[in-house]
């Protein structure tokens, strides 16, 4: 039961990360690469994106 909840949490965080990647001001190539990393390696990709990934748009100052 606990693994199902953890899986849903990871899925929700991955979806949030993908939305954030596509809403960032990065180039299209960077968005595609980050999306593939997050989709192929859900946990590791999420952690990588969180620490070194593209930030939100410049208007969010």
C-alpha cells in the first residue's frame, strides 16, 4: 500500500516538473532534453531537474 502512495507522489511531482520545464524560458532543445530525462528516469530526473534544471519564466521575480 505504501508503494502505491509513493508512486502516485512521484507521478504528481514528475507532472509538475514537466509543466515547469515547458513553462520555463529555456530553448526548445533544452525543454525536450529535460522532458526526456524526467520521463525516462522519473526519480533521478526529478532530482536532477530540481537542483540543476531550468527555472521559471523571468516574469516571476
